[in-house]
């Protein structure tokens, strides 16, 4: 949990402000996960701090929302074009993304 909070501080992803009178405050929740190795032993305990966005109401707290996910068709087109042009494609994993 402390590692997650340290990443928030390092990346400057939030700031403490006074609570607005009329606005809805989005609460937070810790999600815990145990990562196992191939033998079923505990490899790592993970914790993520997430927003409870289900308490928001469309038209009041937000107008529209988008998921940062690429459509499968877009990925296929990209990979087809890269293969056609003999390009090298790399992949990466982002540990903490905001």
C-alpha cells in the first residue's frame, strides 16, 4: 500500500483541496490481490487504490466518459501495416499509469 501511495506522490497525481459544498466527492477503495508463482506459492501481495466512480451521475458529475482501450480492429490494422512495412514492433508494460 505504501508503494502505491509513494507512486502517487512521485508522479504528483493528486492534491488535497477543501471539500466543495455542492459537488459530489468520489471516495476511494483499496483493492488487494495476491500474485502467485507457477507452483501456487505467494509471489507478491499487491494493493491498488481506486476511485469508486459508480457514485457519479451522468449529466451532474460528468458529461461523457471514455475508456483508454484500443479497439481490436485498430490493433489488427496497426500490426498488419507494421508487418507489411517490415517494421519492428515493441511492447511495454506501464507499472503505474495515470
